[in-house]
C-alpha cells in the first residue's frame, strides 16, 4: 500500500537511508513502489518485466542515495532513474522510446 509522505517525513527517511537504516529504505520504497510499478508496466506491458524494471530502478536509487541533495523530491529522482534505467535496458528501450 503506498504511503503518502509529507516532505519533512520523506526527507527524514532519506537521511535515515543514507545512514544505512534498512527500515527507512523499506518505507521509502513502499511510498513510491506503486507509482514506479505502474509506470514500468505502462512501458513494458508485461507484469514480470515491470517488476524487474522497478527492482532495477530502486537498486539504482539506493546506490545513489548518498548524492541526494534535497533540492528536489524523491519522486523526481525516481523519474530520472526510470529514464536512465529504462533507456539502458534493451528489453525496455523500444517501448520507452516510443512513450508507450
């Protein structure tokens, strides 16, 4: 179930994730996973590929979280990561490029 996070709560979670708090990472992912999955499903048109793409996006986000500057929302970062990851994965490139 997606969580609706206030900006202050999201910032707190991101700071906790940077400090290696796994519970905070799970909460942050939970807050965004449905939106990321829906976007992934629209691009891939396949539930398994969408789940795989979503996983790659969150792995990328968690690996880059230390560079988060708190100048934009985590949702913006997920969109940017989606574009980056979807554009690099050949299985997803065609649908993503066509905007499907």
